[in-house]
């Protein structure tokens, strides 16, 4: 099983599927690891799996309310609620 730092390196090098698998293993043994949940949310976000990303970020936020997960959740909602009125039909 990899450490969070090793998994961050996988993410940075673009090996997202391998990173996700390692995160799932890590979270099976460390379910209260907010950083791991945050990283998993980031992987889901990159794959545009918005619901899964929000769920992972919410887990991170529950564990660490002062962490970055709240801002990440807000960012996803901004993306989902974006409307470009210039592209709408009159």
C-alpha cells in the first residue's frame, strides 16, 4: 500500500487510475484520512464525476472542517451552475 505522498506523485504524473486504486486501498485501512479523501475527490473531479467528487470532498470536510474540501465543493457547484447567457437562444 502506498503513502499519501506516493499517491500525490502518481496524481502529479498523470497516473490517475493507479492513484485511485491506491487511495481506495489506503482509505480501506485509514477511513479517517481527510487528505486521502481530498485527493480522491480531485481524481473524480478530473474525470468529471461530479457526484463522486462532492461525496469524497464531503467526507474530507467532515473529518477536517478547516481543510480545503469546502472550497473544492464550492468550486464544483460553481462549475455545475455556470450559464453563459451569450450562448442561450433568445
